[in-house]
């Protein structure tokens, strides 16, 4: 007697679950606006990190002189 085949189903990630809830609660335009806003926040954070890194580099190179 053979064992029944095992079905591998992936567990959705937290992001997938949140997007599913978001799609139920918001219209398409609101979803797009929210994602665009979040993308802007992430890009601002990246630019801030780059700015801090550049400032530190400039300070280190000025100290060497």
C-alpha cells in the first residue's frame, strides 16, 4: 500500500497577506497611491543613508590632510 502523495503548498508571506487584505479594503487607485507613497519613503531613506555615507567619507578624507 502506497502513502498518498504529499502536496507542498507554500505559506504566504506577511507581505502577500497584507496585500490581499489591502486589495479587499481599498480601491485600485488608493492601492496605487499607497504603494507610490511607500516607494517614496523607501527612496528618501536610501538617499538619506547615501548622504550620511558621503558626509562621513568627506570628513575622513579631510582629516587625512
